[in-house]
């Protein structure tokens, strides 16, 4: 029996990943759990916080925010596969996952926003943040600074920096 056909199995995933990259969207590259913990500590997460993860992927940021920090967590994920995967993996009553475009959902009740997106998407979010977020809301951006904004603090998390901003 020929096993060579097994080499074709990753092709749909690779095509989808390529498609996400050429659309300038953020492909689902999960952050290591220790990096997530450091990012949440950087924001000073407390039980009273509402943490939004924009482009929430598999939901690991949401799970850690809710389970380890006791916060409410809301994820916004456009990719249907990642949305359903996160719904399957994250079982916590303090977590809500929304299948939608992050530019379409209002995030005004966030006290903390976590982003790990492409450079282009990170910059596009500036006007949304200014329009919707309340004074005092913390934003933690993994890997990409928000151009023109002064970070409150920057820390090394894994192989890149995470940047903390305050509205």
C-alpha cells in the first residue's frame, strides 16, 4: 500500500495559512503559555477585569485570564475553524467567544485588551481603541508596538517584546 498520499494531508492547512498571510491577516500562531502569563501580569490583571483578546485563536489567552487570574474574558475570532476549536477547548463560564471581525465588535467594556496580530492590523486598531476604549484601559501588544503611542512599559517575553499602553 502506498503511503505517499499522506504527504498531501497538510496541503489544505498550508494553503489556508498562505491565504491568511497574503490577506495581511494574522495567521493563528499561538503564544506560549508563559508568554501569555507575563503579558497578563504586565497588565496587572485582577478579578474585576474584563479582558478582550482580539483575534483570540485557540482561546488560550482567554483560558489563562479566566482560570489563573479570575478575570472575565472575551475573545473575538473571525476564523471559523479557530472559533470552533476555542469553543471546544475553553470551558469556563467566565469566558465568552464571539465569531466576528474584530473591527465589527464594540469593545467598550474592556478594561484590558490583548493583541497578537500582524503589524498592519495592530496599526489599524489605533482609531478603534481611541473611539471605543475608556480612559484607564490597558492594551498589551505582543511583538508589535503601536506606532506613535508611548508605551507605559515594555518587557521581553520569549523571543520578542510585549508593549503595555494605557488609554
